[in-house]
């Protein structure tokens, strides 16, 4: 019997805009990573102003959860040391909260492209996006 994967959505936008005392925008862009740990899949979004690179998103995620990781020698890739974790890939996003629209596109230069298979359905299963139009390129 196939086990159901639980989708966990994390968006660092609230942290970023609160820390910088900026009003939370109705639309913003950034990068995201897709990671797995056992039966959980994480979609971690971050505004472009908060994290320049996909590795920065993974580092922040790990720091917040005390998951050990390390940068490679060129400081371009942050690898999670715990083998139970895997980084599937990454991409970019656009969110328009007023129009209820989410677009996923592109890829990560370091981690590769996110897994497109079923990602639209996964996004729509997240309460915050259940009534959004989701565009996956």
C-alpha cells in the first residue's frame, strides 16, 4: 500500500516583511525549494529580497529546525547532512494574493528543477491556495 505524502508549505515572506517593517504586499516574487523527509514534502518559498539563492533557503530552513548541514567548498550549495532529507529541486515563483494566482517556473542552478509531477495538485491541497489559479511551467 502506497503511503500518502503530507505537504507542508512554508513561506518566509511574513518573516522578511515583518523584520524589515514593510507592509506585506499583495503580490511578490521569489525562489522556492522542494524537499522531502520520510512521508513529508516541504515546499519552502522565500521572497527574492530575503534569500538570493536556493541554498540560502535550505540553510535558513535547517537553521530554524536545528537540522545539520554544510556548504560546499565554493559556498554555492548547502547540503543537509541527515540522509533522511533530500532536496528535490527548486524554482521561482510569483504570487498575486489579490488575483489568487500562483506561478511556478524555472529551476535552481545548483539543485535542479523541482518535480513537476502532481505539484499543481499538491499546491491546491494547501489551504491557503485551495482557491487559487496555479500555473506550472
